[in-house]
């Protein structure tokens, strides 16, 4: 397992976890670099999600999924529910519950698609737009804080590398 030569304060626990995995999984045919990369992506995403829900979204009474749905609608406009669920990275069942809540709050509206009334289009309301526009500056300030240990070049590299992993995974799912 790759062990960085220099690591930041606090990295010891994560590196110890990676060492324990290596030591306790001896004999298994594992790509430990891939394991470390993917588990660190997962752990990072979970920690950031929890942080954002606690420090930004809670005051607006929004879950992560609800905010992502609102954000997708704010950026891309009205969406058919199936596509919206895919763009938000949630299941159709989860989307249904999220939309129930957002609709009760007056932030989104659902409409039957005229050509096929079984399909539903979801649109952001004016209040929904207002909420996203109120939340986004605070959300982005927290994004800047959680990436504050990175240089601009490191952030650009991280974004590029994560896009590469994302596209590779999507290609695997499409085969």
C-alpha cells in the first residue's frame, strides 16, 4: 500500500486504517491503491455531506437530497422525474418523498407530461428559486472552507481527477 512521504497532521489515523486493511486482508487479491482511493472518496463525501447538512442546510430545513434536487432544477430547469432522480443521484422512491416535502413547502411543483400522463415533470417555483439563491452563498462558503487546505492547482486537479473517476464509473454502468 502506498504510504505518502509527507502527510498532514491528522492523517495518521487514516494511514493507520489503510495499514490495518493491508495487514488484515493479507492473502486476498486486492488492489490496495484502488481500495484506499475509493474508500477515501466515500469517507470524504460522507463527512462533507454531514457537515453541510449540519452547518448550512439545517437552518433552511433541507436535507442534502432536497437541496441537490432544488439545485439541479435551478441550474437545468424543469426535469422529468426520472431524469431528475438520476441527476440528483437518488432513487425514484427517494425522489418521491423529497418532492412530497418540497411541494408541501411550496418550493417545487409537479405536472403531468401532456403526451404521457404517467410521466411527471418537476419545476422549481419562485419560492424554490429564492431558497436556492439564499442557500448557495453559505453553501459555497463552506465549500471554500472544506477545500481550504488545497491550493487552486490542487483543487483543479482534484476536480479533474474526480470527473475522470465519475466518467469511468458511468462507462462501466453503461456496458
